[in-house]
């Protein structure tokens, strides 16, 4: 999922206190739930990183002497950085997906 798609998600982007007993209902073990959330948050973070790097390639240094173009590119870079700073953190997104049963996982057999 691209970063733009996460901006369309209707959710509270801030960390809030949650009842831990709600997290282990599905897996039966809070530690398994935390492991699932951690792996999903890492996936989201790497998706954000790849997306950011793809967008940032446009700003690769083109040694020009025109300062107007440099100022315009710098403004665009700042806007791109602000966009990613305003996105909810990957951990919060992973928790939201877990609460809405949007994470598909398979527990190893014991």
C-alpha cells in the first residue's frame, strides 16, 4: 500500500491507551499479538521508505546554477518531508489494521 492510501484511512493518528485484554482475544497470547503487530509495522515502515525513496529520486542533485530552480526543488523536498512526517506512525497503523481484522497471519504450529 502506498503512503497516499494511508492518508485516506479514517483513524486516530495519535497513540491512545488501549485495553491489553482486547489484543489477546484473537491469538490467545499477548506476545504473539505483539510479534504480529511488530512484523506488520516493519512492513509498513519499509513500504513508506521505498515510497519516499522513489519520490526523492526526482530531487537528485542536478548541478545547475539557477537558484530559482534550486529554491523550488528545496520547497518541494520540504513539502515531501512534511507529508511523511504527518502520516500516522507504522505501529499505530498496524494496530488499527489488527483491530479491524485487516492483518492476515498464520501462526506456526506448536
